């Protein structure tokens, strides 16, 4: 029996050394989770007895090899497509054979079609989104980025103006006449093809209307220095607050091409004021833009992928989702830094990064292996000593057997 006991110890120690060697070999593997050999003793039971024997055990066995899903260190790489999870959760992958897998390795790349893939060709899964970052599908899909086509042009539809008109200005018609060009500004709009269309706005103080205390100061708005009729008139009360028009006026601009329709844009002037200060343009923006090529990509902590274009526009193009399990120890390793769900792990629970128990994403960084080399080297020496000790018990038993055989 001692031979079998020693042999079981040799086998267990050998498996332990295999686990330690695998940990050390993967000390630099991204997203690697270290393993641990867990042992159980073997006890001889008497034939026909309900309980265990009072004698010694009959050896040891490796009960299981469990993985330790503790957080690894996060190191900065500078690659915008490298992503680390700081906290719980796994990236969701669709492998080349169509099966689902899960990983902590955020080393992603773009394939020829713009899909985010791993080094093994598995697709990173997430939600497609609209330009504002809102999911457009109820189910996860392979994430594809717009790398093969420019962003289309968009015609201007809204102009937002924020400025102050000088309350000390005299009525333009009062002699000497104030030139229309005294108070004016200009901006560039875009038609449906992205062609720029310059627009100028001029402001002339008109005669006030009404009687005190409800009198209103008026300013006429023109789109050229020679226009006879104003586009509209703005009215201000005694505190310099805009009181008319009460809705945003519409500005129609003729485009240089007969193919493109006229630009029709709402002019938001709700923040225009009339104070006793110099005319000053605080903000003048519009929402149109020319076509542009993809310039860069970035991934936020919440998993939203942001694309920046050469025309200065920023749009959202997908959202990475994470999965977690009730029992991560129940996952089965597939190799290639991936795991698969099993009955023991339970079904995957999907969620957004930075929400609940799911960790935040950190772009431009990777999670290192959680292998502690110092601890593994100490464990290796301990396992080696255990192997030597078990070999010594077999040697001693062999000597005892030789002594018995040689009795005369």
C-alpha cells in the first residue's frame, strides 16, 4: 500500500508542478488568470463498514484545478484599440465557428471590413448605436466601425446666435445716418452636398414702439447691405430681454447650385440681449458640415465607441457590452485567452461597463496576467520538495521489501 500512496503523491506533485509551470509560462500573457491545484486525501474504508478506517489514508488526488479571477495590473499601451476592464466582467466574442466565448484580453484590431476582432479572428460583440450613442438593436452584434467610407455631408438646419446689441446706439435713420455695416456678423452654412455658402447678418436700430412702461426697442435684421426690407425685427423690453419674435425665425439661403435645394435654417436668437455695452458676438454656430474622412477612434469608460472625422464632426459608432456569471469558476478554458459558459457557470448576464458590478473600460491599456511570479517560484520549490519526499517514501518501502525478501 505504501507504494501506491507514494505513487499518488508523485502524481499529485507532478500535476502541481504542471500548473505552476503553466502559470509561469503565461506570466506575460494578456488577460491570463492563474490556476491553482487543489488536493483531496484518499481514505481506505473497511469492507462492509459504514465509516472510514481508523488506519492511515491511501494517498492523495488532485481534486480540481481552479482559476483565480483576481484583477491583473493595468498597463498603458497607447494603442486606441487596446481595452482593459478595470473591475468585473468579460468581453463577449463570436468565434470563427459561430460559438460564443468570453475573454479578459482586450487586444483588438480592425479587419479589412472594419470589424473589431481578436488575434484569433473572433468578433467583439456589442450594440450598434445611432449618431447620439443610443442603441439601435435589442441584441448584441459584431461591432463594425466606419473605416471604408467618408461621413456624408449634412445641410445646415439650425443656427444659434448669442450676442449683445448696444442699447446706447441711436436709431439708424437719425442724422447722421448710422451705416448698416456698423453692427453685423457673418458665418458659413453648408448645403446638402457640403458646399459652403457664406451668410451675413446686419442689425439696424429701428424706432421704438409702444408707450411706457411697455415700450419696446426694435432692431431690424438684414441679410445684405442693400436689402430694402428686413428679414425680421427683434424687440427688447426695458431690461434688455428679447420679447419678440417669440419663436425662432426661419432663414432661407439660396445655394450656388441649381441641383441643391435652398438652405432653410431656424435661427435661434433666444439668448440675444440689448444692454448698455458694446456690440459683441459671443457665439455663432450652425449644425451643417462638409463630408469628412475618419481621423481617429476612441473608446469611453462606458464602452461607447467615438469616431472623429476630418471635418471636425464626432459621432458614436457602437457600444461594447460586458458579460458576467454567477460562478466564474464554472467557466471552462478554451485556450487563446478565452472561456466558454457551462452549466456550472450559469448563463451570461449582460450589462454596460461602469454600471452595477461591471467594471469600467480603459482604452489604450491592457490587463496584465495576474500571475505572481514570486509566489509561483516559492510554490514550485514546495512542490519539488513534496515530489522528492514522496519519492523517498517509495525508496524506503523498497528497502523494507528488500530486507524482508532477503531474510533467511
